[in-house]
């Protein structure tokens, strides 16, 4: 099970991310392509750090598969509706002006067919005129196979280290992550978690969006270098396309 032991370390693992800056750039994009947007659904919301900043701008809700990550999000966002569900098979019974899936969460889907079902679910939750913003992950060509990754974080109460080798099985990235967690209360503990992430091609993700009835603009940079797909049912004009690229370039 994903994050079976490391859910409590999620925010430490991603402490380097500037969630406020990412939300600010996303909101600047949304203001240009959907200036009247007032509602937002964040899919694969994790511990709610994007939502913490988004809720100052929109009426927000979140969805995630992990009960443990949602527990942290609920403590952080006591006034935000949060739903436990699979991003490839969920129905909330309402639609939103903006639907987001940040930080390459789609890569945790196991195969292309599941990814396509997920895109269809996301599209089904768009209100008329609504915009879907999705951050993909590494393509097969960009994946750095056999690279050794080592990270260290310190907090006032913990020292955390995790290391893995970026292995590959076909179009799946396979990580056996070795964690060392030290605290005065529990001493030093070690555990291993397996993560498997799908290396979808850009064409596969864009094709799934088009088959879901969406018009897609792909920006190769996005918010943090992995790219972004910005989609809606209505056709994007050349001016819209330029606005997307210009905003994400700043």
C-alpha cells in the first residue's frame, strides 16, 4: 500500500516545495483562462498543502486515496470538504470550475487504461466552461534510470533520510525506498517501501484528454519543470494558448 509507513513523513519529504508560489502561478493562469472561476476540486490532494493556499481564492474540495494523508489534510483544513476516493473511479455528484491534479499524481496510476479512466473522471467533474489543470510526470525518454537518489531532512524533532535507485521495469519506474527515521522518542527506525510510477508519454496523456472531449494545451515547463496540460471542452483560441504559455513561463 502506498505510503503504508511514510504517510506521517509526507510533508517532510516534500518540504522543499514552495506550495504558495505554485498556487500563485496557477491562480495567475486561471485568472487568464477562466477569470470567473469560483469553485475548485483538487484530485490527489495529499495532505492539503496546495488546498491550504487555494482556499483563500476559491471554494475548494479535495480527494485522495490515502486515508492517512487525508487525516493530516483534515487537521489542516477543518472547513474544507475532503473525500476519500480513487482518482480513476469517483463521482461526487457535482461539477467545478477548476479541477486540478498537481505534482505528477497521475503517475501513481498503474497503466494507460486506468489513466484514461481517471482523465474521464476528471473531465466529468468540470462545470460548463471549466478548466482541467494536470501536471504529468517523466516520460520514458526523460526517466533517469539507475540514478541513485539520497535525501536528508531535519526538523526540530526528527532526522529523516531516504535513499533509492531509480530502477525501471518496462514503462514503470520502480523505487525500493529505504528510510531511516530518527527521533528522541522512538530512536532510529528503518523500513523499506516500494513505489511504482507509470512513465506515460505526453501523447498518451494528451490523447486521453482529447478522447474525453477536451481541447488540450501542453506546456513543456509547467509549474516545476515536468510540464502541464491545460484543458477544457471549448476550443482554445490562439490567444488563449499564448496566454497559457506566457503565464507558465513567468
